[in-house]
């Protein structure tokens, strides 16, 4: 189904962007200069999360995003996969 294919592509792109966001958070937490992050347009949010969390939390959040992508690849219901990810991100 073409509609499902495009929707899945949109979700995959969003998950890729979210993983990149948390990668930038992790980079700042490990001392990378702010001008070296990929998502400069989200710098305020990245700096805020980097300052208010630990690298271990950022790694768990990246793992949650990647687990969601893996679940979708295994045909887990998208709503279930995204909900599980959202809970894991919140738990951080």
C-alpha cells in the first residue's frame, strides 16, 4: 500500500532525526563544542537537555529510538512501537 509506505518513510525519517538530536545531546555532554553539532537549529533544546541529564540517559534514549525502528522493521504495530519508545524516552 503506497499510503502505508510513505507513512512508514515519514516515521523512519522522524526517528532518524530524533536519534541525531540525542546524538548531539551526547556530544555536548562529552565536551564537543556547540558549533560542531549537526542540528544547530535545535541548539537551545539540545543544550538544555545536555545540561539537565547524564550521558547514560542520552545513550538509553538513543537505544529507545533505535529499538523503535527495529520494532517497526519487525512489523510491530506502529502505535505500540512509538508508545513504548515515548515511555522509554520519558523514563530517560
